[in-house]
C-alpha cells in the first residue's frame, strides 16, 4: 500500500510512520521542514517531501504530488484543510482519507466516558470549525461515493517526543521542574474531573488499524484513548510518584480557578471538564487495545524529557 502521512514527523507520526514502514508499506512523509524527523527505530524506504501544507493545497502543488505518487491512502494528522484535501484525493482517485481530530471537538462532556457524538458546542473556535468540516466531508463522501473518510479523535496526547501535560494544564518544562521540586499545585475543588493522557504510540496504532481496515473504518469517527482516566488529584499524585516527591495540592473554587489562577481556556479546560473518551467503538470494530496506562505514558514522557532535554536533565 502506498501511504502519504501529512505531518509524519510530528508526535503521532513518530510512531505511525515506523509502524507502516515495518509492514512493508510505501510511505511518504509530507513535512514543512520545521521539525526534524526523529524516529525510535531505523526506517527502510520512507520518503520525505518538504512542502508547506496550506500553500501547497492552494497553489495546486499538493494535487500534483498526489497525481505523481498515486497514493492508496492519505493520513492527515494536521487536519486543517479537510475539504480541500478530500477534493484533491477524489480528483486523484485516492481510496481512503484518515484525519486527526480531538476529543475536545465534542464540547463540554455530558456523558462520561464520552462517545463520538457532540455534547455541547465546542468552546474553541478552531476546533469547532474543523469538526464541522470533518462532519460535512464524511457526509459528502457517503453521498457521492468518494474516498472513504475516517476520523480519529484522541484526548490529551502524551508519551515520548513531547512535554506532557503539567499541573497547570500546559506543557511547560518550568512547571514540570517545579513539580520535581515538590512545589504546591493549585487545583479547583473537588479535583474529581477526569484527565486521560494517551500515549502517542497508542494513538498511532489506532491510525494504523483504521488504514488496514478501510472497509470497517470508512465513514466512521473513532475515539481513541487509554483504558481509563485519572482524577485531577490522582494525576498530580502520579506526577509526584514519578518525580519521587510529594506535591501538595491547594484547593480553590472552580470560579476562582478559571478567573484568577488559570484564566486561559485551553489550560483550565483540563481541570474543569472531563477528558475520558469511550473507546468501545474502536475496540469492537477495529480491535484496538491501548498498550499504556495514563501513569505509564506520563512516566515515558518524563523519562524522555530527562534524556533528550538539557534544560530538564538532573
């Protein structure tokens, strides 16, 4: 199978590209060139094409590449131009388009674990727009019989290759250093909201399963995640255990937390809303099973920081 991976040098691509390559598939990575390609194992015959994502779609360069390479499947991890990518795939007779969304696209959860249906209007304009485009593209594909479209919806992405979520809802090395020193963390009471870090390797495996089972995955939206989530309190305790320290928690009201302590929506959303996807659908249809627990993926990410980031070295 000939596969194009848009964003193949990113966090998910770090694991997805070697999975495809190891099975003998002909893989091409489309990269902007901003991120160096770092993979955990040697690659056999992966090709790298440096091309700016949006510009290449607008000026037709992307379509020309599809015409030259004749891909069976296109995986769009960036998912910023889904309608245009779908149209290009249709013109060049690509059989399958797999895109990456986010659990946050469903809005503030009403149900936990959260199924693959909108809960409330997504409070993030970018995600709201992309989710609407995703839904419209899947519906269009079903109506006109174009390339099959599959969407993979991860929660918080964790694991080696990226700074993991910290106790303030961001991905800050400085905040993680404060965790390692055992400094207090402020959280909204009662700390029972669920946080579900999922390893990028497990998310990559979901993409791989979708690609390998087009007949089952085409036209579907799949949640992916760990087998369970952690309460916010347990999340902080997990970080403390990994750092071999104690991290005191100071409790404040949710109102004070979101207005004074962590006013940025993208940060406080982690500690005020549940992040626990229902993964039963992808288990049943594609045979997905996460390899790593939230605790294991957090430790994998922190050990990666200790090894790869000089500012975090002990």
